C-alpha cells in the first residue's frame, strides 16, 4: 500500500509541474514551455499505472503507459462533434488533447522513459537497503 501511495504522491507532484508549464509558459524557456507539458503528462500516466499495478514489472508499466499515451494521441485523429465537445472543456482538453501531433509521440516516449529510469534507480536503491 505504501508503494501505491508513493506513486500517487509522485503523480500529484507531476500534475502540478505539468499544469505549471502551461500556466507559466511565458516565464519558461521556450523549449521547456513547448515540450515539457506533454512529457510530464506521459510521466503522470506512467506513475498512475504504477500506482494501480505496483507489482508488475517496470517494463510492463512502460509498455502499457506508452500504449495508453499513443492511443490517446491517435484518438485525436477522430474529430466527431461529440468528442470535440469534450475536448473543448478544460479537463477534456487536458486528458484527450486537441489534435494529433507526431512530435507528441516523441514527448510521451521521453517522459515515460525518464520516469521509468528514475523509478528503476529509486527502486534499486530501496532494494539494496
């Protein structure tokens, strides 16, 4: 249970950081403002998957997170009025995005890879103790 709460806490911190990249974009370096929000969104997905499936391997969590994020991105190719209505809301836009961008797939991959790497590093340190 402690592991799940730790992942949820980390996800909450990542959510705050991700929302901050949107709210303070004009104060951030352009590269950070442009790319970090999507990478942090994918990081949050990874942490959420880890909190739900803490006993699964890191590779499994990496793969499921990547499939989920890619699925959301590819779903943006579907532009029916009912789903666009959801995307036009603040929460819907944050979850579902607005339009397909290939670069988002790269951002998601990097966000998940970095978070999985940090997870692996932290876990290896905890296991040694």
